[in-house]
C-alpha cells in the first residue's frame, strides 16, 4: 500500500467544551496520512488515487459547517469521511489545538483506523 500525507494543515474549527473555546472558532493543526491504491503510481493516473486537494477542500468545508465538543469526535468524523467518501483503506490523523493553555504549545489526539 502507498500513502499520501498532509502535514500541518491549519484550519479554523469550532471545537471544545470550555466557554472560551465555544465562543469562537480556533485554529487546529491537522496531520493526516492515508493509504492509496498502488496502481495509481503504476499508471501515473490521478483517477486511481485520492486527490489530496479534494481531501483538504472537504475537510475545510466540513469543519466550517460542524461543531464538536471533543477532538476525538472531530478526528473520528474526518476518518469516516476518508474511509467512506474517499475509500481510503487506512487513515491516521493527528489533531492539535494550538496555545490553549499557558506554557503548552499544543494539545491534541492521534487516531488510526482501517476498513
């Protein structure tokens, strides 16, 4: 299996349980790795793989339209999108909130799922 990765995608999203987090969208940093068919490289054909530009567009659109309490729920949402809509056989996601606590650069989750 081949993999595509998207590192440090910055996206604004409504996520969190604390009042300060619920008041406005906050910037998240998302890194995503997903499996793609080997045949894409063999045939040099974009239609036989997952277009990362389409993935980024869908993630941005979906996170703008939804609100989540937990990063874990947001992560599962993105993974389901990848598994179902993009037919990825395997997905790993890391999501981090930036600067949400004094003295802490990032707080986040990492989730891995397969079909």
